C-alpha cells in the first residue's frame, strides 16, 4: 500500500477548514494546492468538499497519538474519527429516557446531546472513500469501505431514526410506465363504424 499518496500540508495554501460548535472548538486543516492552477477555480462544490474532507482526515491522522500514516489506517481509525466528529454535531439526538424521544419537532428544549446527522456522516464517508482511491489507494484496502464502518453508519441511521421520529427509508424511484402499462391505462378502442 506504499503507492498511496500521503497527505502533505507543506505545499498548502493559507486556507483552512473550520468545523466548530457553540463551545468554540475548532479543527483546522490546510487545504492542499491543486495540481493545476485553474482546477481549483473550476472544481465542483463536491470536489472542493471532498478535498477539504480528505485534508481534514489527514490532519486528524497527523494529530492522532501516536501519529498514524494513511497506509496504516484501518476501519477502526475511521470509526474513531467519526466519533470524534460527533462533538461538532448540530443534530439533537434524544435518548430513550427523554420525554421527546421519537418526536421530530419537540415542543421544548432538552439536555440530549448534539451529534453529527446520519446523512452528513454517510456523505462524508462517500467522499472520503472516493478520495482514498483517487489518491492511489486500492479499493479492497479502503478503510472507508470497511464492514465495520458500514455497520456503524447503519446503527447511527437506525438510532437517529427512532430518536428523532424520522424515517430514513429510501425513496422509491418512479419508473416511467412501460408500453404494456400504457396500453392497460388507455385501452385501444375499435375504429369507429365506417372507418377503414
């Protein structure tokens, strides 16, 4: 796995990604300069966010005690990172003993903890999984695709769904009706008499 490009902030711009909460806790990660000068201005929001997430994870690994190299990173380290990010969450997740457990819009404040929303974590893992492979990692060795990470995300989704009273079921796509279904909806009528 030596072919994975390690995250390097020595060639970085003076921009930072700040993830904070009301307590003023901040994580700063240097944004790496892009390979071509025009690519940063023409990159999509998704690509920019993916780069920021990748650099934030790299900063997390660098600040880890003991420091971790990307090639030694496992699904367990990814889970540790996700749990660490919870302290910056803005989504109220009610505990089972809270009177508002299962209520999507509680009528009053409660002391339940703020967490990262499941959708945010799911999107973050998707971006980091793609960034890992774009930076030379092999898909089969991708720590962001580890079974433990998928199980953790499912557990968070289920817990938040119950605690917040919100269903996270996948929406079924509407498929265009097939020709057979169209014929059933609009049966063909026999031609009017005298028309041939």
